C-alpha cells in the first residue's frame, strides 16, 4: 500500500491546493472507496486535524476509530485522509497550512468546511463515500458548496472515540456522497443494519422561515419541496439565538482543546490564533445561558416535529461564497449551527437554482434518531427532481 503525505504549505503565501492530507494508493478492500476526514483516526497514520501544531506532535494512531473499523470490516477501501479547516474550526474550508481544496463546481468559490476535503473528494470522483464531522454544519455546508449530499447524525448516535474533538457537546460524525444512495451506503458502513424507512406520502413538511436568506435560495428550496406535496410555513422562536449558542459551546470547548497549542503562534495560522482567542472571550460567562437555550430550542423543534414528518430550510443563505477576507463564519453556519445545538439529524441535498451554475441545498431536519426517515424523504425528493 503506497502512501503520500501532503505536509502543507511551507510558504504561507503559496499554499498548495489539495484535497488530501494523506493519499493512499492501492488501498486494500473490495468495497466503496472511502475518504476519511483527517480528524478521525486511521490505524497506523497520524491525525493532524489540519494543523501544523497537531501534525508535528502526532503519533500514528494505535487503532481505527470505531466508525473506520466498522467501514473497514465491511470492505471499504480507505483511499486517504481528507483535508479540512484547521482544528475543524471554520465553515469556509480555507486552510493556510495544508491548502484549500478546490471546489469542483467553481474554483473561485470556497469548498465549505470544515470537512472540505471530504466533500471535494466525493464531488471530484476520487471517493465514493466520505466521512466528515459536523459541529456547526461541517458536513452540510461543504456538501452544499460542492453540490453533493450529506447527513449530520443525531448527537450521540455515532461514537466519537478516535475523533479529534472540537466541541464534544455538539460534535457528530456523518457520511457524504454524490447522491442519497451513496449517503445510505456511508451509513451502512457505520451501522451495517442501517436501512432507510418507507417514505410516507401523507406526511407534512414544515418549512422553517428564517430571516436574511436570499429570496432566490428560498424560492429554489420551496420549488423543490412542493414536488413532494404541500408545505406549511413555520417559525422557531429561538432559532437565531441558537446560532449564537453554538458559538458559545464551540468557543469554550475548542479553546479547552487547542488553547495549549497557542504557546507557539508560528505553528498556527494567524486567523486561527485570533479566532480561538476571540471565541473564548465571546463565550466567557455564557455557558449557563447556552445550556438553557439548548433545552428550549430542543423543545421547540420537538413540538414542530410532532406536527410534521420533517422540517426543511436551506443549508446556506446564499450560494457558495468567494474566499473570505475576515474570520466571521456566522453567515455560513446561521442555518446549520442551531440543529447541532438541538442535537437533531439533518440531511443536505442539492436542488436546482435557476439562473446559477451553482445549486442551492435543502436541509431536512428529523427527530432524534430519525436518520432512516430523513434518508427516505431525501430519496423521494431526489427522485422527484429528476
């Protein structure tokens, strides 16, 4: 088995544009080609979390993370450890150290993050399935940017052992694929008995309305959803506050994990050094508020899901943006982060966006443990869009 390690940019002004931290040639196995985000342990290989500071200290993993062990046992061919945003802390997919994967749909646009390499590997045909992590939207946002499908799992359903933590309160692992069938394959690599439920044509869809979404994105999502049947407009009182609560959990817990690495700023990108400190300050003294809001939000979602089979809204408020000048990810995570706060599963599926070469993406939200239902609804929607 041949391996090639991409150590990332030595010259900060000339980073490579790469999908992989480590590419594996001639991977053993007879199953689907699997890209593994380099925040998830693969036995015998270091886990870098997209960070020079972590990479220089990393030892080869003693064992596969459980999700990787399960996939390997079913014959998955692990074709590489995919690139990501440094420390998993960023929704744009930009990484000054290891390079920024190229968005196959439009190289001038970000690939989305933090599971950027996972999404690009699938979208570019270098992998059949990818595993990513999602704390504020990190499998859904790159899926939306690159025009593929992904599933954020219920918090606690998939084990996080052997996964580099960002915010354990919110962290999840989920599959990414070119279509719904590939995402289902990814779930079966994690849970061999996974089987989508039957689509209930009589169920209702609760269409969450959130301010600041591009009207063209909203219209594209509405048009797609109406192909399944009527949609009912709904609102969630604490949805916008939950995007801020997500930042409180991430700010506090990401600093606890990575703060010890800040002693040598030369090993960390300038933007990440700044981001960790800013988030820590923003989170200070707000944990109790965030915990209470989390309970309130979950109750609101549960009440909505008692009335509807699924809830739906866009993944992104606009199309995949160009590389940012600043550090604010809130515009990218404002529609996804609240779902992590609630701990619920969500499926991201591309839908046509008239007049654009880039797609929109619909986000389907289900009840806790409702991944089977979401896959059934996503498959029905995908078929209706053909």
